[in-house]
């Protein structure tokens, strides 16, 4: 049985933003931080995983505020 790698100190593990205008927030973080958005189909619309520019690893989500979310 293999062990999961230990998180690195000071590194983002995961962070979600649930906002009324996810497209605008996605564009802001892509422009300012260089994060690469990856659409995640949600059944009629897309939320976004945001990948770190250095590694391409997804580390955050930008989600549309809908319903009870």
C-alpha cells in the first residue's frame, strides 16, 4: 500500500470561490495570476478548475453561485 504524498508547507491545497459572476472572476485570476482555467461541465453551464501556471496542477475552483450553493 503506497502512502499519499505529504502536502508542502505554504502550498495551496485547494480553495473554492462560489460567486455570482464566475466568468469575470475566472478572467481576473487568469489575467492577474496567470492561472489557467479548465472548464468543468455542470449540466448546462461550466464551473472552472484553476491550474497553477508553474505546474499546471489544479489548485482552486471558481464556481457559479446557483440555487442553494
